C-alpha cells in the first residue's frame, strides 16, 4: 500500500514531535553539564561560557574510572555468557524434537514477565550463603539468568525463520547439529545476535537495584551505583551531576550508534517473509 503525500507529511510531523520530546531533556542535560559549576540551579544555555572542566572534576571526584571498569567487566561477561547460552537453547528449541519441549519453553519464557525486584532478595541470601556477594559474579550470574529467557525466545524465533531447506541441505552435506549451527546458521544470524547482544549490554549496564543489594565494596561498584553515591555527595551541584550522568551514559550511547544498522536490521528481520 502506497501512502499519500499528506500521510507521509503527517507521519514525519508525528515522529518529529516525539523526537523533540526526547531530545529536549538531553539538550538540557548537556547544557547543564557545560554550565557554571558554581550555580546551584539547573541551567539551560551557556550564559557565561562552556566549562569542560566539569567532566574532569566529576571523573576525579566520583572515581568513575573504577566504576566504569567494573561495569565493563560485568556487562561484557553477562552479555557474552547470555548470548552463548541463548544461541544453544534457542537452536535446541527451534530445530530439535524432544519430550516436553513445549512445556520447558513455556516455563523458560515465563521468566520474561517476572520482575527482577521480586527475586532480588532471595538471590541475595543464596549468593551470600555461597560467599559471592561483593564480587562480580554476584552481578554477572543473576543478570545472565534474568536475560536468558528473552535471549532464548529471541534466538528461537530467528532459527525458526530460517528456511528448513537450508538445515536439511547442511545435513545432506554431512554436517552435524554443531556444524550446522556455527557454520551455516550463525553467519546469517549476525544481525539478530548483535541486536540481542546490544540489548543485553544496555540492560546489564543500567542495572542498579541488583548492584545496590549485592555490592558494598567501592572497588566493585558499577557506574550507575557509583553515580547514585556521587549524587548523594553533590546534591546541589547540578553541573557536576549532569557531567557525571553523561559520563555514565556515554558508553551505551556509543555502543548503540556503532551497532545501529545491525540493531535495526535485527529488529526488522522478524517482519520479513519469504
């Protein structure tokens, strides 16, 4: 169906309106981060010049070099582990026949609707008994388990969208299940995998409650948790707070822009049909 010129203009107008609603607070955050650090109120504009020193001051006073390293370790480890397990489980549920497959998949997918707040306290006591609190594993393992339901669902849908003839052709050529997965299916599944990896990294990077419950050592604090402590110490210094917020958000924004094309391709791949 072809849209008329008026319909196209209306679509762009609506999208532009919501884009402005999204960009406007970001402009305010950036302007406040570059504003006068002596001001005790939020700023919108650069009345007395640009103060780039706010970023260096926030970096040093907030110890964000340590917090960012912790976030990179936790987010990268959880993302890699989740992607690997999701590929295997999604492939099994999509291509293999075994008893109880439907029931097991339904039970696994139920994890998507379980809020992390409902299980964080039992997780704390379990990990405390294992001696894992105040370690990276106390963040990596629960977050991997929390994302695994979505990852399995996502990769299963991708594997089911692949023509069955491609899998059968690989079997005829003598490829076993492991070879079919890694040599035939995954090379064409990079957009879906990168989309899942990007989402998993964003979710683990922004996780706050789990880190707040599990971590007390400063050396293991993640960036969002460190930002919370920084806010408590600089409650009225809005320029430093804005600069610190941009520092914490920058890696995720950069990751999204770097993988933007793959992300969109992965999101749209499920809408394409043969």
